[in-house]
């Protein structure tokens, strides 16, 4: 069962916001850093030592 958020405004309870009912997975806010400090943009996070 999904969790719902109830926000209370000056006129009473507010309806759901688009972010409350979004079905998209959360996105990363910052680029990924590897163990050497290299910044990786738009690359999947995975084991880079694999051939």
C-alpha cells in the first residue's frame, strides 16, 4: 500500500502534488565519483574493474 502525505495549508488539507504520485524512480542529484575521484556523468554505476 503506497504511503500518502497529508499537507495542511491555510485553507485546510492540500491535495496530492505530482511528486507525491510520481511513478518514476528517484534520479541522482550529483554525478558519480569513483574511488580515484574521477567524476562520471550519465554512466551507470557498476564495477569498473570488470573486463
